[in-house]
DNA sequence: GGCTATCTTCTACGTTTGTAGAAGATGCCT
DNA sequence: AGGCATCTTCTACAAACGTAGAAGATAGCC
């Protein structure tokens, strides 16, 4: 599932509050983007067509909910980035982060701990 | 500098052998993509227009070389990914990698070491 | 039962991306 | 000098993306 920039914006809004009406999404997204109501609706419809959202009708209005999880979408996006830009390898990505991104020592250690930690998965 | 999929393909070819002629790029890229000669040329021209490549004329032919480094481009691409898809934070990215990507324990440890290692920068 | 507010559907249009042919320019070989 | 092999320039076109107005459908209120 390949999402465009604008589509990510919409999906982020839906993931953070689903199910969501057009108005819900616009409240969240209109602020940062200043989109017209119909623009938001168009985006939502295209995402339904793409299979990223599911649409239900309540009375005359549509409500939307994710059909793919944020994690799934992240996985695709990351994979695409690795392939295009990092020789397809996590190693290149991490190397880049270490050598190019200005991380404090503390930050780097935090990330390293996160990575090395077996139980990092789901912890309440 | 925001590069598209196809542009990344071309840039990767140029970075790995610069300066490069249209033919050089096509030899590298035509294989995996099967592009026509003029398609490659169009891409190169667009990248010049964008400022990603510099064009020189040798006799009647053009040769191209990068104007931005692979690292710079990687930085932009990574930043864009973080912003769009990972709440703008490295933490979310690393968390995703740990919990969603199927890495072996060994692989995870290797990456963690890479991250934690002070001297990971440039070592001959 | 009609009005108004709200939603949706349809349509559209400019830009970017991906892809490439036709035609014109240039240089090299004999 | 003529011709072949190359290169470049111009132009095009379809699909995807970003954005949105006009017009039609609904529903709740008085």
C-alpha cells in the first residue's frame, strides 16, 4: 500500500480517531493544511478506492475507518525507503543515522537500547 | 531536495559512477528498468533542472555529475519519512523496527552496536 | 410540508511523474 | 564532402496527485 504525502496526512488523522467523519478529519487536518471540505472528502474516497479505508453510511453521512493498520503502512513506507535510498539494507540506514544525523550521545544510546532490548515489543 | 522513485534510480546510478554519460546511466539502469534512451535523457535533464545534477558538455555529448551528495539526499528522504509516517521521531522509527520488522536477535544486536558505537563514523 | 444546514456526487483543472517518439544537430570516418 | 552513428531537443501523453467548485440528495427543525 503506497500512500502519498497528502494521503498520509489523512490516514494519520483517521488512525488517531477512528471511526471518523469527513468533518472529524477536516478538523484535524484542515488546521495544518487548510483544505476545503470537498478536498478532504475526495481524499477519503480515494483512500477507500485504494483499499486503505472502509466506508460506512450512517444516515446520510459517511464514516471511515482504517482497513490497514498504521504499522502495516509504516512497514511499506520503510521498505520503500530502504529500497530506493538505502541499498535495501537496515545497516545502511543505521549507518546513515549514526554518521549523518546530529544525535546527542544520550539519544543514540537511547535508540541503541531500544533496538537491543528483547522486550521492546509491547509493554503495558 | 525531494526525489521521486525513478529519480532515485537515476541518481543511484550517477552516484555510483560519476561523471556519467546518458549511455553510462542507461547501461546501469536500462537493465533493471528497460527504459528507452530518451527516457533516461529526460530524467537526467529534469534532475539538472532540479539542481540535483550538474551537466557538462564534452564535444556534442553531455556528462552529468551529482550536485548533491547521496548523504544529503538520504537525509532529506529520511526526514520526509519521519515526518509523514513516524511522528517525526527516530524513536517511533526504531520502535517500529524492533516490534514489526522480523530481525533476528543477532541482526538487532548488530544494529544496536552500530548505533551505540561512538566511532562508527568513518573508519578506514 | 417547506426551509435550511449538511453531505455527497460529479466534474475539473493544474502539476508532477513516468515514458518515449520524431526530428534536428553534430561529429567522425573514408 | 557525404553519410552513418550518435546525441540532443522538442513535444506528447497517460496516470497519479493535490485541490476544489457546482450541483444534487437528505434530514432535521419549525
